[in-house]
C-alpha cells in the first residue's frame, strides 16, 4: 500500500494463499505485476518489463495506483464498505 501511495509499481508473487488481502490492489499491467511464486526468472522478466516502461507508462501506473488507493483504501472508503456490509446484514435480520 505504501508503494502504491508513492506511485511505485508493485511486483509480487502469484501465490495468493501466501498473500495478505492488500494484494487485491495490484492490477497486472496497471498498478503492478505478479510473477510465478518461486520463479526468479519470471520475477526478473517482470522487473525488466517494469524498468523498461516509458515515462508515460510510469506516470499512468503512478496515477492508477494512487487512484486505486483513494477509491478503496482510505479510511472514508473503508467506512463506506463496512457501513454497506452492516446495512446488508441488518436488512436481512429485519
């Protein structure tokens, strides 16, 4: 989350069972990339692709990462998600 907040591309492994929920903020080709778990060659490929991006691509990725955080991971957004979930439960109980 911190990396996305600073507009950095995030590269992490694809074994989602070994990830924390924040991994859902990564959109391949938009805010980052996933490499095959345990595959250092695939990691190197993803890093090479990321480092070879144009300045325009970097700016687009930066904007997308920051936008993703602002739309889903601010305290206000989290309050809205929790409130919606609680409203849904309350409506089913009434």
